[in-house]
C-alpha cells in the first residue's frame, strides 16, 4: 500500500531536493539559524508537502492550486539560494547544481499541473 503522492516523480524529486537543501544549509553560519536556514528549509520542504497535501482527496482544480503553492515555494527556495550565494555560504558550483535541479523540478511540476483537468 502507498499514498498516491509517493508514486509521483515530482514528489520524489522534491523530497530529494529538500534533503539536499537541509544538509547544505547545516553548513551556513549559526547566526543564520533563525533567518536564512529556517527560511530555505521551510520553503524547500513546502514543495513536497504541498504536492502531498494536494493529491489527497482533492479535485483536480484543487490539486492544481496546491501545485501552484509548490511552484511558489520552489521560487522562494531559489531566492534563498541566491542569498546564500551572495553571502558566500555556498560556492558557485553548488548554487548552479541546486539551481538547475530546482529548475528541472519546476518544469516537471508545471507539466504535470498542465495535464490535470
């Protein structure tokens, strides 16, 4: 048995992305724990959380709305990545890898959302 969302590639990829962000942000300065660390973790976790919540007992239009929330959370996480890069908490290489992964996830979520009625 499994929940519907567990089979969705967009959920699986979002879960992986959230874990990468969690581990990477643990290396940020400790004075960012209640600021950027908290913000980027909540935003990146929200991507998969909204996919899961929207997939359970929701109509397709409602699920589309939750996928929109996921896309917004992804944009927030990317903005936090920019902040981390500008503050020299991550390298350009790390930024590029996470940015490219987030861009891929966004496109997959949009494509999936467009297929829902």
